[in-house]
C-alpha cells in the first residue's frame, strides 16, 4: 500500500511541475530523473519497514543511501509543490478581482522553477549539515539550592545518533572524539542510539567504549532500541563499560571528600515512554527511578528519551530532565509538527520545578538531511540559581 501511495505522490509532483519546466530543459531532465529514481529507489532502499532490502549485500548500501536521500529530496519537493499550488489557487482567485494584474503563465513557470531549484538546494545543504560532526551547544542550567561542590558540574549529552544504514563507525568516532575534548564530568546518551541488531552493528557502536569523563557514561533506551532488540543492546552496551539505567539511579559523589566539600548527585534514567508496549517489564517509571535516592542530594537528574516524560519527572521530584527524540524536527517544515506530539521541540524549558533540556540529536534518522534544525553535542553546566 505505501509503495503505491508513494508512486501516486511522485506522479502528483511530476504532473504539477514538469509541464511548466519545458523552457529549462536541463532542470526538466534533472527533475524527471530525480523523480523516476526516487519513485523506484525509495521503496527498495528504505524497505518501508523492512530491516534490510532483499538484494545482494554488496549492492545494498548504495541502494539504501539513494533511497533515503531520495526520500529527503522528495519530501521537500512534495511540501513545496503543495505550497505552490496554494499560491496558484490564491492567484486565480485574485485574478477575478484584479483582471490582468497577475501574469498567471509567468507565475506558473517561474514558481515551478523556484520549487525545483529550492528542493535540490535545500537537500544538498541538508546533506552537508547532516554529515558533518555535530557542533557543541553550551547550556547553563540554574538549580535552586545547588551545593557549591556541584556548581559548574558538566554533563555532555549525545542523543539520537541512529547508527545504522548510513551512520557507521567513523561517524561515531568523530562524535566520541568531540565529546572527549569537552572533559565533562559525565556523559549522558539519551536513547535512539541504533537502528539495527547487535549482530549487524556491534562493530560500529564499539567506539563508545572510548568515551571518557570523570564519572562515566550513562544510557537510557529510546523507542528505536525496542525496534532493534533492546535486551541484546543493553547487554552489549554494558560490555562497552556503559551504565544502562532502567528505571533506576546511581549516586555520584562530586568534589573533594577529604576536605568535606563534596556533594551528592542523583543520576537516574527511565526506559522509553512507550517501552511498556514492547516489554511490560520495561514500562517507564520515574517514581521507581527515584526510589531510595538520598534526600540530601544536591541535584536530581533524570535521563528520559522523550520529553513527554516531563510531567511524571516533575511529580517524582527531579530538578533536570535530559531528553531527545524530536530531532528538533530535523528539517523544515517538520519542526512545526513535532510540537503536536511532544511538549518541547528543542532547547531548555521549565515545567513547574523541573528544567527540561531537549536535544536536537547528534545524528539523524532516515534521510541524511538537516535543515533548520542542526545536530548537536550538548554541554550542560549546572550553576547555582
């Protein structure tokens, strides 16, 4: 069904743009070739939910790359074509009131050219943005009553890397190197690390073992871990020396204990917001994650993949929640739609007594494309309010 719908949408874009592009043969040919290849390769490369396309392994990587890249290009062309049609309809209506004020034919031709060039331009720029190593975003988080020993405590957050068909070992190595240069007190990985099985991707995830920080690396599951075999990935990450928090917490002692100037920090993590649908034993539970935590902790930090965990986190008494999942929308115009599914799209927000920081993600999902929502490695610094 989905391949058929995709085919019809490609026909729509072609029918609306190609007839108006005959004055520019090169653009006409480029768009026609792109639509034909996209219509053919999107279902084959992406598999519409299949783990791997049913083609020879040696040929699969180019097909997957082209399929996902085609999806990114087609997504922009579809949105821009629909917007163009709205403009053309408005111009037709305006012509009734102002005859001769608008050259409808010129508008039809030039808008088709603009849509085509903009679609290709946004896709190329988005590809460059997606494939570069994420920039470091620095954020200060003011915490009420923060002990002096925890003032300046630095957390490096990475999220939503999506190691899989188009993100592999070398991409992750660059991220690990960038995180290590920050010399953080701890590293938080807030889910959606992988898109594939341990058998397929273990070697590509291995660079995470090289992450270094004062108090170590902590991980919580995202929804894509459950698509990829969460239990196997939890075991694999533990082998790499990463602490996996499953509705649980650890207590860090930070500062100089010999001089009595240290303080306690609770670092908790919950399973993905929807994990209970995959495994009832993994039902997300911020209250359980906080259970037994010392009452004199200077800060209570929760790692939760989806921002939707914030209401329960606030009720459980956490001071700060670190999340991802949204990708900040990844590329326009989808960032305008994320807010209908999540309370926060990106950045630092306040909910009651809880701060929530939502990362735009350190990699990307699906199309190798980021436009208007750059990837990030976040360095959060706790400061006294």
